């Protein structure tokens, strides 16, 4: 096992940007306003388990279903696209017809934390870095995810309603840009 601080730091920064839990705060606060409940501990543990499992089994699992990583990335990007449209235009596209405690899995775990962008990033990191370094970087990111999810009310109070409104619009555009980038970068390989 070759632990490398530089690899851990690099993988941490990349995953932090992709998971973007701070950018998800407005979405999660919006769900809380709609009385959707979630467990920060469960969301963090499930996300970590899914991401580590995908790190080891991702390509094989997608191959089992005859789905390549590009198709998976485009499918996940479409979900992100819809979430971004909801945030930017203040409209509701996803029906809130699930049980009130269902928010932990959808959309918090998937696609916000463990989504197509995270999965494709993990597969890319695996090609460059040692697996133990990626897992440590991932664990550190999940700790931050837990801290943010566990302190949403504090974040909400510090930022205020106006700040959350601005964050929602700003991060909606960022989410839209990530979705467009995922679609455009993977669509070419799908069409050829």
C-alpha cells in the first residue's frame, strides 16, 4: 500500500468540487421546507458505501447491464439538468410522491452526492491514483458532507433567506454547467 499525501490531496480536491455539497445546500433546504426528512448519518454512510463499491465494481456493473460509462454519465446528467432547471426557474418538475423519509436516498445520496459525476470521476481517478489514496480522499469528503448535512440550520441562519435564494440560483447555474459538460463530453463517444 503506497499512501501518497499529494495523491490524497489531489483526489480530495477533485471529489470535493464534483460532490459540491455546499452547492447542494439550497436543494436540501428546499426539501426540508417541503417537510422531506433525511438522516445526515445514513446519507453519509450510504453515499460512502456506494462510492467505494462503485470504485471497485463500477465498470463491471455497468458492463453487466450493457451500459457504458458514457451512457451512464449522460443519464445522470439529465437528472442533474432537471434539478438545475428547478433551482434556476423556481419550478417543480420532480413529483414529491415518495414517503416523507425518502429524501435520504433520492435525491440526497443519488444524484447529489453519489451521482454520475462522482462515479465517472472515481473511474477517472482510479486510472491515475492508487486506490487507498482515493478511498482516504473520499472518506474526508464524506466527513465534510456529514458536517454540512448535520449543520444545515446553522448554515441557513448564517447565510439568511436572501443568501440562500442567491446560492440556489448561482449553484443552479453551476449544476446546469456540470450537466451540460457531462452531456457534451460523453455524447460524442455515444454517437460515434
